[in-house]
C-alpha cells in the first residue's frame, strides 16, 4: 500500500512539471509573436530563421506517414511465433525409465507380477472396451507402467517392515483389543440377552453401543461414510505411491482413486459382510486340512453317525480338489442341504468339539466363555467389519507411516453424535 502511494505521488509531481513546462513554452511563443512587425519585410528574418530551423530538423529526423496494419494482431497471431519443437517432451508418450525392478529385485516375482498385470489389462481393458475404440497400444502400456511402479514402491516398503512383529504382536494385539471391545459391549447389553437375539438384532445393539461410546469406526456409520473413508484412504495411498508426474495430474488421481476404491477395496471389505455359517464351517475344515492333514483336529461328537463321517471325508476331498478354497458356494441342491446341516453343527463343533488337552489347559468354564465370545464375534457383521478396518489401517500405517495424519483426521472429522 505504501509503495502504491509513492508511485501515485511521483505521477502527480511529473504531471505538475510537464504542465509548467508547456505553459512556459506557450507563453514564450505568444510573447515573441507580439513583438513582430506588421510589415512583411520586417518579418523576413524571422521567417528565414524558422525555415532554417525546420530544414535542420528535417535533415536530422525522418518523418513519414504511419502505416496501419490491414489485420490487427490477435492472441493467435502472437502464438504463431512460438512454434512447438518436434522433440518436445509433451508430444512424447514414452514413459520415463522405471525403477520398480530395483525395488522388487527378484526375477521370478517380477515375471509373475508382469504376467498377472498384463492378463488383467488384456481382459478388463483391451478386450473389454479399448480395442473397440482404437488399435493403439500406448494406453495399456502406460497403465501397465503405472501399476508396476506402484507395486514396486509397495514391495520396496514391505521389505522394510518387520513381518514377524507385525503378525505375532501387532495383529494379535489388535484382534485381542476388538475381542475385549466386544466383551465390554456384550456385558453392557447382557450376555443372556445376546443369546436370545438374532444376528441382525445383535448387530443393531452392538452398533448403537459402539456409537454411543464413540468407539464405532467411521466407516460403519453408513454406506456413504464407508465409501468416503475408503476414498480418503486410497487418495492418501496414491499420493504416496504414484510418480510425481501422475500424482500432480488430477484426472489420473481421480480415476485411479475410484478404481481402487470401488473395484478393489469395497469387494475386499465386503468379505467381512454377513458371513454365513456354512462358510465358517468350510473355513474350519480348510484349517483342519492345512494344519492337521492326517490327524484329528476336533474331537468327534458322540452324536455323529458313521454316514456323517463318510460325508465329511468326501467333503474334505472335494475341498482339496477345489484348491483348498474356503469360500466356495455349494452348487447343487444336495450340496446346499449339506452346507445347511454343517451350519447347524458349527456351534456344536466350537463348544463341544475342541481337543480335550486344550480344554483342560484353560479350564472348561473359561473355554466355553471364550468359545461363546468368539462364536458371537464371528456372527457379528459390525464386529468383523470393525476388525477388518482396524487391520487395514494397521497394514497401511506399517507400510506407509506418512498416512498417520490422514487416518487420525478420518477418525476425528467423520464421527457423528448418537441420536
């Protein structure tokens, strides 16, 4: 402001000086002309002086008519002088040299990752819609380069993580904290009341108590909140793993964020949505096959018949043939009936089928209490999703510690007051 006032004051002073100069010149000429004679002969010397002065001036200075342009200069005419070079980097689509191989540093893993990403792009980009638009291959190659750079960055960071501590300490502590949280809310609701409620009613009660105590994860408030939480987490993740050129492009960030949020993370988090008891039964059988392939995992129930044991053996054989898949859905009507029967046996297996050594080690009463809590915990969508988002945040912060402020801000700004 002070500088502007000084400029204005200088302008006023310059105007005063020029006004005084012109006034003096005009006065001098007027005064000179009043002293000329009325006789023509007396004015000849003055005329000679004026003509001589003009002659000298014309010899020193060139005067000519101003030529007007037939076409006024426009902004495009100005840009015409700035020609683009054929070697301009903006005209090239060749990606910069990639560094992802240096981060992975394993030829076998590199080849497997490249082959997997190429097949994904071929199936979901090239064959699905891109080949119908153009035969050009630059876009799939650029997408492939971006994905491989992201995977390389993630691989380099994962190598720096202490996986032993993460899995045996941090993850175990997190699961224990969520089980304790469930027990506190179960005690507030009432253990006997929880046993009489359906899964949906239990989830409603648990969600209400968690919301009142402000311990409910922001993503579980509503489906819209869940989308916003995943969106913000993926935005922070992409800001870290993308190359600077892509990270500074809003369009690339937006498309990558929505693809990662809607096509990758939402389906993964939905695995924690209503878990059917037949899936739990299949998961238990899968764990049995992996840990004790030829041994006894659960103590056989006294009520089971020889026919049921044979059916169980056939089921285990089928699971092995399916590549030990724990989420396969029965197809035929008979298989669905079998899954329903096994679903009814899950609670019996957990409460009555544990190894006698384990039960005697911790005590019958304590085991039944723990088994009941674990069973109800696994039946609760709210508890499972709460645990799933806790694990997601733990993994993100372990690999990308710079996202801590983003996670804290999500928990701080997205909580709502209970009604």
